[in-house]
């Protein structure tokens, strides 16, 4: 999938260099839709720290890390309807995760890296759900639930970037478990909702931190089973099982996913 994303990026970068001389409104909206599809796929592709050795990466473009530029298109919100400011934080955290890992390799996380992490942490904690798009008004409750799921999944991603690996402090494990429990308590409300199709990224954040057997069973038998006909979901399920079965203390969270992918020669893209 990363090869497809790189090829798509090449075409999209070329397309964005062209002047916006649309012959019809429909042509403009098709352009906007293509950009949003690519930006969404790029965002959810990050389930591990960015640029970790052996992992596949695609350059981060401004229109992926700052999705406001896509608001000029009337079709905006097809994928980011539950809150585009949440999605644009995924690649930001992936990059901060990389910086924190590099800092720890040198001895400690720098004040600059911690400052960026804490600023992002505050913005995620303060995030409030925007109104749903007009054509999704009937799904207001599901819209808000999806935003909350992403918000807590982002907190898992960022907090583990800050605390590092292995996670041995019981207070940190408890803190992460609070996010896991919250997500799993509200996710069932989306099983029959159109929003369920954008829940694979948070599923991997949650799945990578599951330590309770009943929650692991729920993830496999109730959440991921909704998408298990897709090959990359089958691969994701296999990856989670390998993670849960591994005795390595680092086999936890997004970094644990990377370690399992490296250990078992798996290249997984959630896009």
C-alpha cells in the first residue's frame, strides 16, 4: 500500500502545481475529493513512530498536516467529518514520537520535544466536537462518539510517545487503560453507523494496548470482524495476535506494533 501512496503522492503533487482553472464546479469538487481521500489514507497510515528503522514512510505534505486548506471544497468532510483537526494531529504525533525516540537514544527527551508534546497534549484534551456536516445531521450522536474515540486514541498515541518504552510504571498503564476503557465503552454504538468505516486507526491504537483477555476477544470478535474481509485487516489481526503473545516488555503500544512488524517482517499499512 505504501507504494501506491507514493505513486499517488507523485500525481497529486503534480496536480497541485497546476493553476486552479476548473472548467466546471464538478471538476473542482473531484479535485477536492481526491485530495481528501489521499490525505485521509496518509493520516491513518501512521500507526507507529514515523521513520522508525525498517518501516515504510511517505513524505508529509502541508495539506496532510494542515487540512484547513481543503475546506475550500464543498465536498470537504467526506472522511474528516468527525473533526479534521484530530486527523491532522496523527502525522504530527508520529513525527514527535520519532523525535522522542531519537532523544532517548542520546540520554533524555529534550525540553523542546517535551514542549511540543505538551502543547499538542493540551490541544487534544481541550478539543470539542464540531457540528456534523448538514448531510450527516441525523447522525449527530455517532458523529460526536467518533470524535471522542479519535480523541482518546490520539491521547494513547501521544502519551506513549512521551513516556517511552517499555511501559513499566503502573500509573502510566492505568492512565492508558482509562482511554482504552472509554473507547471500548462507546464504540459499540457505531457498529451500524456510517462512521464505522473510519475506525480502523483507533482500533490499532486500542488493540496495541490491550492487556485484558475479554477486551482482546471483543476487539477480534466484535470490532475488527466488521472489516475482516479486507486483506490488510486480516494482516492487522495477525499483527495484534503476535503482539499479545510476545513476552518482550516493549510489546505494547505503537512502538510494540513496530517491533512486531520488524521481528516478523510484516509491512502493514492501515490505509
